[in-house]
C-alpha cells in the first residue's frame, strides 16, 4: 500500500516509477544520505533515458561504435586525432567533417559511431541518407511545410549526410540541399560521407 502511495507521488512530481523500486533497495545511515542516494539514482536514470531517446531520434540505420573501427586503414588529417573525434570537439567548434573513399572503407561506420558518441554527450543528432533527405525536402516544399521541416532540422547540434553524391540530383534538389548547408554554416556541425570522385564529376551530380 505504501509503495502505491509513493508511486502516485512520483507521478505527480514527474519522477520515474523506478524510484519506487530504488526506495526499497537503498540503505543509508540517516535520512539525508538516503534521500541523496535516491535522488542521484533518479538523475542517472533520467540521463540514460535522455541518451537513449537522442540515439533513437537520430535515425541511425545501424548501431556502430569506435571499438570495432580500424583507424589504421584510414588517413586522418594531422590537425586532428581520434580523441578529437570521439569527444566530438568539432561540434563545440562548429566545424564540419568530410569522410571520403571507396565503397566499403568504413565512412558510414565512423560517422555513425561519432553520432552515437555525440548523443551520449547529450547532443541532438540527425542521420540522413542524402537522397532520402532531398526527397523529404521536396515533399515538404510541395506541401508548403518546408520552413517547418528546416526548423526541425536546425534544432540538432549535428547533422550527418550519408552517401553524399551517390545519386545525381536535379536542380531543385540541389538548391534545397544547398539551403540546408547554408543554414548550418557556422551554426551547426555537419558530417558528410562521400565516395572518392573526380572534381569534374560534381557538376553532373549537383546540377
């Protein structure tokens, strides 16, 4: 009966229901210590729930981590290192990253791993396949909802555009994509993954 009353209080105060279980588990020497332990567990629960929510909302196609990524197979600029990527310091700097190489070289893996680490640090991330993003932009434009969709995108700290340039875009699609890039300039961080391509081919991909 007492646990039901505690659960009702938690609901009123917008505490998680796991406080009921924690309240029965915790041992302490005095009331203050007991309360402190209970509140710390609630904070940990909320932080984990927020991280999980950020990862879910990011829209990653698969879950990847740094642990199984082979950095010895890629070339990293001398100005940065693995810790810089793992700690997502480029987001703080409002910098952008471009991963390019042949198919199967781990570009999407690394971009996803960084995105997940950013979520764990409390950053809002959105992962897009570039062609799918352009289609969504076109759909919202036709529905006269483009402005609202762009505002949603701009709420994120990091945007990941996967498979950039894999599919040729028409003029309208190129302009819509440019609008997103323009909005992000010096305000948000972007990661782009793209295949190795000659400079002259970009004009054919982006009309």
